[in-house]
C-alpha cells in the first residue's frame, strides 16, 4: 500500500480502492458469463423403483472347512478325505443358493495346503469362498 505525504507531513490515512474495484469487476464479469450456463437443464428419464417386496431365498448355513497342520481336513468339524471333499463340494455347488465356504487353517498350516483346498472348491464350482481368522489381541 502506498502512502503519500500530504500537507501534514504524515502518512495518508485513506485506502486505495482501485484494486478492490478491479477485482470486483472481474468477478462480476465471470459471474455474468457463467450464470446462464448453470441454468441449462438436461432432460433425462430416471428409472422408477418398484416397492413390491420380493421373497428372498432361504439362507443356507455356511460350510466350515478346517485344515490342520498335518493336512487333515474337517467338514463342519467332521473329518473328510480329499476325495470326499471334492464330491461334497460338487453336490453343494449344484444347490441354489450356494452356501458359502469358510476356510479355517491352523496358525502353523502351510499356505500351500490352504491354497489346494481353495483351488479344489473353485474347480468344483463354488463361488463364495472365504477365510476365517481370529483377531489378534
């Protein structure tokens, strides 16, 4: 801000409003140009929702596959072999809706063994395969 000395030999106490007016005029011009663009409307037809309640299929309980470090498998806490696992999974894959498969492995189980079980489940046509873990305390 420039101060000029008047007759008093002191600083001039009035504010220079020219830059303020320049900024306000630029903002006014921008507003005048953009205001008509904001009122432009596009006609679209939105889909309407139907509020009729559809019957949900009965929920099936999830199947838990437990894998021990030794490689032994358990179908809902019942011991199974790999051949039995494949046949049971192929039967479950044919059901509608498919139950979810939850894979639970020991802390020391090799990931290779868990990956083999998940691959078997996917090959048999199971789409919902998840993992169970315990939250660390």
